[in-house]
């Protein structure tokens, strides 16, 4: 079953492409060229529904972190060593993340700064390796994420979440940008709390739970946004948060406690 889930996007993509290419003549021969419009509309509806399904599968109601039965992938270990060289410490064992398909995760925590680090490998085909830095707002909901993967901004951020992406940047430069963003938020009266290795599993699970609730509030909007940003390769989170137009309003909402 896990194998099927890994290949599901490829299978569905090929299937929808086949229907779009061959469907008009086979299903609506009497409509002529209008048959392409009918089939294209149907394929689009199915694609949106499939994206909603994929997002929901990646946001389980209760995400489980279980220790990996064997060693983590060497690529994750190598990036983890770079995090340790930056002063981070392990936040538990290497984990398997109970999403669909399962991901592999190494988590670290900074002993004197309010920052987690995560290094992960998706279970998709092909697998994607990513890493980021994460801080959590002292108010208890929301936080700051600095990532090297532009795709991290394809989905809508829930209220109180600040994201900045620097595609292709190494961990050392990402950390500097994350610290600068923390300082900027503090200047605006938005403080992030200290984090611990013991608290990582709960913080990780809570982030998934809150994002799932936000997605379920309007699944269609989330799916359409993800499709648009993926198709146009647009991402409002690229660059420092202080250059992002929507951040000023979000800071005001966080400070006022409104959502």
C-alpha cells in the first residue's frame, strides 16, 4: 500500500493526461472541438479534488513520530552534521513521520536560541530532501519558518505563521536569515519562545494539527492556491519577511490577538 501511495501522483497525472488527450473523441464525438472544453473542465475538477486529497493525506489528524528502525539516509546525516557545527543539538532520534507517504526526519534544537532545525526526506517518487529552521511564537500559535525549498510556500500559511524561502541556500546562510527575521519580529513586538528537545514531538504534532484545521476551513481555496503557485512557480514567501507585503498586516493581527 505504501508503494502505491508513493507513485499515486504519477499514476493519476498520467491517467488525467491520457483522458485529456484521448477523451474528447471517445466520450463526446458529436461535440467536435467543444468536447475538448468539456473534458478539460472535467479533468480540472478531478485535478483539484486530487490535490485536496493529497494535502489532507499529508496532514493527519494526529501525526506520529516513531524512531527509524535503521540508520537515516546518509544525505540527512551529512546535513545534520552541518547543523551540529552551527551549535545545534539532537532533538531525539531520527524519526519516521506518520504522513502519507511516510517521511524521514532528523530534528535538532539550539540550546540558547528559540530555534528548531529539521532535516527531512519525503517518501515521494522522486524523494525530496529539505531542511529548515523553525521558531514558535510565545503566544502559542504560529511561528517563523526559514526554508531553502521554494515549494515550502506553495500552500497557504495559517494565521500567525511567517515564512521566508531562500531557494538553494545552505544551512549556514539560512540560519543567519532566520536570526535576522527573529530580530525583526522582536522589534515589532512579536516574540518567539525557547524550545527544547523534549518539547519537539508535541510542537511538531501541534503544527500539523493547526495546519489541518486551517486547510479544512476552506479546502478548495487551499487546493487552487497550491495549483496556481505550482503552475506559475510563484511564491510570496521568497525573500526576507520584512520585504513581504502581507507581513505587516499579519504582525498587527498577531499583536492584537485576532485571527
